[in-house]
C-alpha cells in the first residue's frame, strides 16, 4: 500500500515538473514556474536536459533576460525584477551544468545576453543577486575545462567586466571573478590573449596591484589565493613577467601575507615563494645574457 502511495506521489511530482516547464512558455505563469523549478533544481534529475529539449522553455527564459535590459540601461533594478531574472538565470545554470548542453548554449551565443548584466554597477542587494547568478553560470561553464568555452569568453566583454568587479565588487563577487580570471589564464590561449598587448597587460597588472592593496586593508584569503595564482600564471609569459617584476606589490614580496595562517589559503607561503622564485630566475637569466 505504501509503495502504491509512493508511486502516485512520485508520478504527481513528475507531472508538476512537466507542468512548470510548460508554463515557462507563458509570461503570466512563468514567474511561479521558474521559482518552483529553481527551488527544486537540485532534486530534479536531468532538469537541464528537460529544459533544453522542451518546446519554448529556453525561449521563455531568454525573454526574461531580454526584458531586463531597460533596467540595465537605467542602471537600476527593483526587487521583483531581480527575483525574476535570478530565477531565469538559475535555470540556465541548471542547463549549463550539463556538459553537452553547456557547449550547445555557448554555440547559440546565449551568453551574449547574460554578460551585459555584469555592467550593472550599484552595490545593492538586488543587483548583487543578479551579478552572482551570472558569475555562477560563467564559473560553471569554466569548470568543464573545455577550450572552446575559454576561446568564446575571450571574444566577449567578460574580462574587462570581471576586472572591474574584482576591484569594486562585493567580497563574494571578487571571489568568483578571481576564480574566473584564474581559470581563463590556466589555458594557453587565455595567457596568450592577456599578454598580447601592452595596454591589456598594464590594465590587468595594475588592477591586480590595486586588489592586493585592498586585501591588506580587508583580508579575503579566497581572493588572495586566486590573485597570487593569476600573477604566477602571468609570470610564465616573458612580456608579462617583465611588467610583474616592475609592478608587483611589496606585500607579495616581503612576506606580509605569510605572517599568519590564512584560513582558505593555507599554502600562501609556498605559492608566494614560487612566484618570487620566478622573478629571481628572471634576474639570473638576464645577468647570464649580459655576461654572454
């Protein structure tokens, strides 16, 4: 008897999920459907593929994203708008967490609709929720470690927007932005792109230096960890290494961040030593070249 009730309940829940996905096609019923699906997305198996293959679902979610553009131009967002767009982005994140669908969404250029949301500058809760939602989608895609995704992001405005949030955003935004930058530079194509032009290298390295200065005033080990790794990765490129040697903040040279154990960045001493070793090796190589 209990097994029968369980089967009926499961059937009922499945029917509800299909009903909510169908409701995404209608503007009137979309908000409730998005909220219900978002709330249960961690418990609904294959939600990403279900959304991707359901007629009108992706189109309905995209309409929610586009409808927020007037607020972006006005650089303001109210609570209801934030709730709707975050729910839509949350369902996109459910789709991008699936490797195949993430690549397909990238090829459909859907990120071109999300990245402009990072242009919102007010540091208020409603905007911050949207910002973190978009960054969550970007981080999820980069975790797949697919080179096509990195190449795609390099062709968008993502890096300049990430650098701005890394310097001016909230603590959580900075953590996610530092992670995104680190993941992009891990790929050879990302390192080459970042180091190709002098203006681009200067912008990146000066921004990192300002972030380090902020971290001396308001320590955040999770941000520091990725910033140090970005510096270390940039140091693998000869032209970027030259600029790092000139502009590396003193706090990363003199052991300032190694005085106390940093929860969340326990390997600070080792990674900073590795970064400074790269700078020393540059000096050794230069001295050897002069002697020859």
